[in-house]
């Protein structure tokens, strides 16, 4: 498909050491996005996210596949 849409929910955080794990530091967001296949470049991703509880609208543009 040339153009696809996605809905997502994400939660997580990163720590340097396993003993620093603290669930109160987890961040979460939900949103929607679009994926477009472009010749030579590959996948172009445009995501619109709503982190909560802040609800500060964010836009993310990415090139290529994620891990």
C-alpha cells in the first residue's frame, strides 16, 4: 500500500541501571499517524501524539522503519 494509517498507545521509559526502575516515571501517550512509501527514501511516518496527563499535542516526522 502506498498510504496507510495507524492508531497507537505507547507507555515506557528508559533507565541507565535496572535498580533505578520506578513506575512513577513512566510516560504514556496515544495518537494516530500516517505512513507513506516514497521511492528511494522508503517509509515516511507522520505521527500526531497526545501525551497524558499533560495533553500537549506533539507531531513526529520520521524517515525509514523503526526497530
